[in-house]
C-alpha cells in the first residue's frame, strides 16, 4: 500500500516513527507527503525520507488533489500534525475516499470528533488512531486475560503516566514540541490530559473491556504561566462498578516515560510497565506470581500475533507502533475483499470520540470543581 504523510517534517519526533512503523513489515511504503507548510521544508523532508521531490507538496490540499489525479495514487493518509489540524486533514482525505490513520487525539474538540464520526460513517475510507500502547504484545495479553475472566471480576484499575520533560517552561524557548503542546490554539483545550491522559484512559478501556462512566477530575497548571494543564489526577468509575485512578503528569522532574497499568481482580492482579514492556507480571493469592514474556508460545493469539521475535529478544515502541499499521492494513484489505473491514484491535473513530469526550468532561469538571460527573 502507498502512504502519504501530512506533517512529520524537519524536527518532527513522530514523523520518522510513523515512517519506520508503516514500513517495518513490508506492507506499506511512504511515497508522498505534505511534510510542512513550507514548500522548501517539505522538499527537505522528502529528501530525508528518500521520496521523489515531485510528490512533496506544500499543503495537504495540493497533496489530495494531485494524488487523486495520478494513475498510482496513495492508498492512505497519515496525519502527524499538531491537534488543530487533525480534523480538517482527516475530513478532506475521507471526502476524497482515502483511508486515514491519525495521531491521537482524533481532533482538538469533541464537536470536531463527532463531526468526523459522521464523515467516517459515510466515507469509503477507513479511519484509525495510533494509540501506541495498545500495540504492545503484553497489553494484548492483559486484554485477553481480562476478557477470559482469568482475573475474575475487575475490582480496581490504576494507571500512572509520569513524564518530566515539561517541568520547566521550555515552550518559552521555542522548543518545537513544547510550543504547540502547551498552546490552546494548536493543542485544544487539554494539555497533559490531551497528550498523555488520553493514552491512560484508552488503556483502561482497551485492557478491561469496560467503559469509564464517571469521573472526578483535578487538573492543574503547575509551571507558572502555562495556559494548559500539565498535571492531572482523576478518580474514575467503570461500567462494571469498579473504581479506578488515572494519574498523569508532565512536570515530574527527572522522569522519562513512566507509564504503568495495574488491574486488580477477584482472582488475581496484573502489572505492566512501559519501560519494561516485554514482561507482564500476574499475581495470585494462592500460588506464586507469574511473569509472562513477549515472544512466548503460551501467550494469547492476539499477543503472539503482535510479536516478531522469540522470547528474550526485546521489542518495543517502534514494533508496537508497527502493529497498529499492520492491523489497519489488514482491515483495509478486508474491506477491499468485501468483508467488514473492522477489527477489535483497531482504535477507530468511536475510540476517538470517547477520548475527546473524556478530555472535555474532565477539563470542565476540574475547572468548575463539579466533583463526580458522567462521561457517557
């Protein structure tokens, strides 16, 4: 399949990640892009990616128009821009009949997400979001164990996601990533909660199979002068009645990418840590704890299918990201073969709408000190 990218130009962190992930399994090739709003910088990116300069466009409108006119147009569009561009680019691509895979969150606002859902429903194109951590084999193992009832009824879920890269006001020094992620005009109404809080929320629902139905939120802007939240503390209630805790922050000085998930059930509990992603620890009250290892044959089929190497050969972020592309490619081929084209492992527009509802409800609830509020 032929891929075009919108965004991901010089200085981008996530653009090269998308390119590597898309091409890892030899099913997709990056052949075009509007990598920057500057024609010159877009051409520079094309050279870095090894793409024909004639397919480096100055804007996404030109990309869509000219690719449609080609005899070998791209099949799907990857959106790797700041949040405020997610909706217009996705909407335009879907109207042209292209498939779309987008960075999270789906849009900058809930209204946009709901409008996008309507466009997806009426489009020939499929839509997916890159919630990276759902691509890890051990997250799929945890999901399979919860679905099979191995932990029993879920009693509590705790997600911690701590980073320290915004512990100083580096946006004031024009640091590119910090500048747009702390700018309401480009990031949307949520800062930390829209950047990494949605990952935590997504994992709660992906692994447990339950939905967050209520929350109580306390969001703060710790760094002086920052316009969006950089620290988030939420109590949540799941559809099965279990309580949960979501704690995310980007001002924990010295921390890197400390994502951890705990699920406590009636029969046992599990722990997964993103900085040690190839192991899943499961604890039981009446027998020794178990450590599940990625790449092992005893894992659930969904976890085995997400591994490329034998146990003991570490796989990580790029491979997890590649699993999202591989799953989406399979969904596209299924659609082309007259099948449904859907997959439970693909984070679709419904996931996007729920994530934006989570962000907007949490921001409003915290701002107004409303206590417990309904999410859906």
